[in-house]
C-alpha cells in the first residue's frame, strides 16, 4: 500500500484539515499519516481559535513517521506561520519526498484567516520550490502574486507566473489554480501549468453550500494518486472527479458551509 503524509492543521468540525485529508486518503486507496501543525476551534460557520503546535513537536511528529513508516508522497496544508513553514521546508528538503503537493492554505472557506501575514514570502521562497504540485485557489493566487485573480484568464496567467516564480527559486513544480471562486455560473474550471503546457479541468458548478474543505480534499486526492503512480494531469483529473462526487453526495450538516461526503462510496 502506498503511504501519504499530511502536514496540516486540525479542524475540530471534521470538514477540512487533517480530518479531511485522512478521509480522502482512505477513499483514494492509500495509507495516511499526520503531522499536526495547529489546532483550530472550527466548524461550518468559522474558525474561533488557533493554537499553533510548538516547532519541536512538529519536528518530533515528522521524524517519528519518516524513520519508521516512511512515505511515498507528502501533502502540506495549513502551516499557520513562518516558523512552521521554515521547519517543514527544512525537513522536506532533507528527505526529498518523491512527490510533494503544497496547498498554500491562507483563508478557510468561511473566510477565517489561517496564515499570518508575514509568512507569505517564506512560503514562496522556501516551500514552493520543493513542490511537485502547488494548488492555490484564486484568493491564494492573488496573495502570492500581489494582484487580483478573479477570472479564468486571470487564473491562466497566475498559473504561468507562479510556475515561473517557482523556477526562479530553483524549483520545477506544476501549478494548479482552482477556479471555484470564479464568477462562472455553469462550471468550475481549474487551470494546470507544468512549465510547458496548460490544461483545463472542468466540472459542472453545483448549487450547494457543502464546500468546506474542498481545497484540502483536492490536494490530498492529488497526493494520493501521485503516490499511486499517476502523472500530474491524471492525478488532478481523478482528484477533481472525487471532489465533485463528494460534493454531489454531501449532506447539509451544520449552519454554514457544510463538509463534503468523503465516504460517499461506502454503502450503509
């Protein structure tokens, strides 16, 4: 069985973060492990508290997994601050995982801020160059580039510029700019650029409030399929289809942005 490690925050509501990652790993056929970077008091309506994990314990969790079980791919999510990013980047640079998916988590679906303001530059300079695939949504791409990204054409330009930014820092990873925030009533279009060519991945837009954790879920599914030997485009295609089905089969839990149904294939 392929092994995937998530380095991310905990969502007490279960819809995003390491909880969503582990559900996604099981559903996509890999063994999941965790390094918890922060605890959040969170539900479908917002984030009501963040408690970063001490750096030394982030390191201890990583080393415990790396020296025993190992991993075929790593996914990073909420890293909270520049100190955690630096530690995680150093650990990953030392072990060089075969695949690294970086979800540059900055803001939750509910609008709550999950990354400190001074951490963005460290994310760009130290973590993104290590990635196989980076998966920002439009607001995250805007923050990384310092300009608005609101249309599909904006997303295409952002994917190109972010990939060139990664190249300029010594990396070669592909960039997938997710289009869920675009004002397109018919479809959600994600744009992938690998340094050579663009590919678009489209799915019908769903009329649902069950969108909490979509970014975590997509990135984790990509990591799972990369670990299983798929190419980047194939992993993205399979991950997007999984997210679409998990949204389509979701129950409207909670009072706000509800979670996906990660286990929709399980029949009860």
